[in-house]
C-alpha cells in the first residue's frame, strides 16, 4: 500500500496539476471525508485516496456532472476507510459496513450491560435495606438483652442487700 506525502506525487499519479488536487482534496474534506495527516500535520494520501481522485476525474467527465457532484457522489459511496498510523507510518483499511455492524453490536452490548447494571444496583439496594433491617433488629434485641441483664443485676443486688439486712437484723436482735 503506497503512502503519498507530497501533493505533487498525487498529481503525477492521477495526471492533474497540484493546484487541482488541492482544490479536489478541499472539496472532498468539505463533504466530510478527512485525509490522514502525519506528525507534522501534513497531508498523507493512501492508494485509496488516489483511487478516489481517479473516480472523481472519471465522474466529472460524464455529461451533466460537475466536479462538486462527482466529489459528493464519490464521498457518499465510500465503503472503507484507511487509518494511517503516524508512529509506524503504516496504514490499515477497514470496511465501513463491518465497522457499522461492530458499532451496532457494541451498542447492543452496552444496552444489555446497562440492564445488568440496573439489576445489580436494584439487588444492591435490596441487600442494603435487608442488612440495615437486620442490624436494627439485632440492636433492638441487644438493647432488650442489656435491659433485662440490668434488671436481673438490680434484683440480685436488692436480694443480696435484703439478705445482709436480715442477717444484720437477726444478729442485732440476738444481742439485745
């Protein structure tokens, strides 16, 4: 796969002047297509781009076809894109239809994942409520147990006090 960096090289490849190539690439980008650029921001043209220019030239020579119409027709018929990797200098082509299918699969996955997340959040909310209720029940039972323990201790203390009082009374009465 060839990569063309200079507009002069593209012009030679398709048989047009560099100014015409510049005019065409600006029209193509105005229709939404973006040419790759290198690390310095300069345009990089692929074989796919060269073929696009050739199609534009072929179409514009047909009767009742302007350059603008030819550009619009070619850009709208693009079914693949080439992505240029600035770091490695390589490029890779992708079929737009398969990318569209991939995007639709990803959208469906996101939809399903959102439903799963909602179900998990609902389950988490229910679990939090359950735990909160159980902690509240435990705390009530603990407080009741503590209260009962305190009452038992008070009764035992009172019973001990009465026992000693009775022993004291008996021994005091015996001394009299």
